[in-house]
C-alpha cells in the first residue's frame, strides 16, 4: 500500500443535475470543458482533512463497479461521509444495477471508498462510447 | 422574428423567438442557457451527427440500407429512446416494432414510468401548468432542482409566473417549498425546506402518513401537513431525487397524495427531462395498454423482463435501434459493455457518445427546429412544434417510414 492509500474514507456520493455541465455537453460535446465540470467531487472540509487531500487535488473513488480519479473540492455545506458530484459519464462509471437489490439503477446514492491519489484525473476519453473492455 | 418551442428540456417553453437569416439562426430571445446551447449546437456543423457505417462516413442512403440489413437479419431486435421525438415519429417506431416483432422501451422504464402510469390511469391527480399560475397556494418541488434541470420552470410556470410578480416590489402569492437532500439554488429561496438524509424519502412519507392517521409525527411531518392544510390548491413537482429514493415504487407516495387531497386539492406534475416522454407513454398505452417494456414477438407482451435494462443485462439482444437518445452517456458500465457488444443503429441530430459507439449512425433533422410535429408536455398538454429552418437531413419519421416500408 502506498502512502496515498494509507488514508481512506467510506462515503456515499450523491449525484445531481448540473445545468452548466449539460450546456457544455450540448454545445461542445464530451470534451475538455465537459471533463473540467464533470470530474469533480465536493467533499466536506473535515473529510478532505481526514484524507489529507488539498483543495483541487486528485482523489480516487472506487467501488465494486469501477474506479475514477476526480478533482476534490471543499464545500462546508456537504455533510461529512457524503460527497456531491454531477451526474455524468464519471458517476455512471460507479453506478450499479442489480434488479435483485432494486428496480432502478443506483444513479443517485453511490457507496464508494475515497482514497487520496497521485494519479491524474481520469480523462473523459476513457469513459465515453466505443467498444468497452 | 419567428416563434419557436424549445426542446431543450421537458418545460417546452413556447415563447422563444429566433431571427433566421440565410437558413441560420442569428438571434435567440428568451431561451435559457440550455435551450440556447441546443440551438447553437444544431447550427454548428462540428456538432452535427454524420451518417456512419462502422465509423466510416457514408451517404444517408447507404446508412439507411445498412440499418435495414441489420434489422432484417436481427432475431432479437429492440427499439429504444423516442422520448425526444415527436408523436408522429413515436407512432412510426411502434409500427416498426410491431412489424419486426421487436421489443420497444424508453427511459421511463428506469425513471418516471410508474409515476406517469399513475397519472395516466388517474390514480394520481394531475393538472395543467396553466392552472398552476395564480391559483396554487403551495408549490412543492420534491427531489428536483428546476434551476438546473428546467431553468425557466419557476419563471414560466410556477413561483415567478404569478401575475402579481413585479421586480419593483413583489409579495409572494404562493408558498415555495422543497424536499431535498442537499443545499441547492432552489432551497435558498424556499421556506420551509425539508432536508432529508439521502434515500430517506420513504421514511418521511411514512412519518407524515402516521401523523395523518392519528399517530405521532416528527416536527417536520407536522410542518409538512400544516403547509398543505393552509393551501387550497397544492402542487407537488416530482423530480428524479424522489424517483430514485423510492426506487420507482410510488405506492406509498400515491397514498400520501390521496390523504393530502382530503384537506386541499393536491396535484402532481413529473419533472421529466426529456421533452416527449409523456407522449411516448401515452401513445404506447393507447396502442398496447402499456406505457413501456412491450414486446411484439408473438402478439403484445409486457413486463420488466422486456425493459431495455433487463434485455441488456441478460444479453438477449442482437440489434438495438436507438432513436433520439444517448444511453452510452447514462447507462451503468456493465450494461454499456453489453450494449457495445450488440449491433447498434442510432438516429441522432448531434454527435454523442452513443453515435461514437454505434455501428450505424443516421443523421437526422432536429425536431422543433428543422421539422414540426406534436409532443406532450410534462403536464399532459399537447404542444405543436414548428419548423423554423430547412434541413439537409431527413426527419426521424421519414427514416423510420423507410425502414418500415422495407421491413413490412
């Protein structure tokens, strides 16, 4: 385990509709502006401190479905133990669908483990379309 | 200036004005950022979809021919999307599904479906948005932040649309409230705000029902009941937050609205994002008795096993025709993998992750700008889209008619 991975937090990610992201997607397609607006997770200042992650630094969110690296941002309105991120190609990378557990995919309330990381933000080109591995 | 109905979201704002010069929009009035972005993108050749077969650019004719071939060879086809298409296109798609013995489904089957069905059956009371203005005393947004999902909703149809609104000195005529799991732009202007823990909407409804039935309720449940008692006409605008918190099961919510209706006229309007989801659900129900998840293989069958998600999860499909939708942007990863292993035909006016992944892309004219047609708004009212510009692309309806003709 690297020094980055020695700190981690279990948290619930709440996704929301972001008009700025939608506008970017419509106007410019899935590109650099989309990535800048979508690859973000808002965390409580306490959680950022516990993780040892600075404002704007990368944090990895992962669960049994997948893993992504996002830019961590501080927001005192966010409750510790939760994170807020816009619904996007990034959030669906962590979304599960198991009809034995629920009728609908788990788009809105996603359980993850957050870990500080030295890796770069996941490029959106890795997440969109194409034949997936 | 020409009038235009905006298809940027489910609000279908009908006061948009555009100035067209040489078949190109040069001025847009009244549209929100999302609506303006859509018109801008449709006028930008770099954002327009092109006809592709196996990612090679081809003529429209060749793309349609390839789509015909894939559909005629398919043993287990499915038609998906249509929530951003006109009623005329939807009717053609249903006919095509019938002819092919295909499954047909839309995004309501994993979002607003059950809520819309309750409204269509009349087991939940609905009303038109035109009735809301100046009449409703309580406007409750539940799991919805319209300032992002439907940017002009408050201004055009609810809180700020009331006649007495005056920038110089306005006294609110209605109470604006919301039920949310986080602070939003909406919650800052609401009073009161019911802030729930994520996924606790069901518990909140149970608390309120318990209080109404004579039991003890939380302070929040009491405040909620007082709001409805104080209003003669109340609206609940239901968003995705509520849909996913209840996991699509609206039984308890329907019971709550029934109980609230003892005190006040309480109506429900779904905050659908796609501009004609209600139209698809209504039309399919007229033709089959079901709003979604229908199979035409050997007659008409319906059930969750015919949902797009289940068909994908079980790997049952060999060809998917996607019309005006972008499931590669929204589906969970496991389902996207299965979709990428299926033959995909996509009808789209803009480039999306789905057009990038599809085997066949047929570029289309944009409804509401380059061709007209009928659509159904979130409140169930029928709206006419008008054509403002000529298009080099065929409409979705024309393409489906050609696919239908060849597959009869």
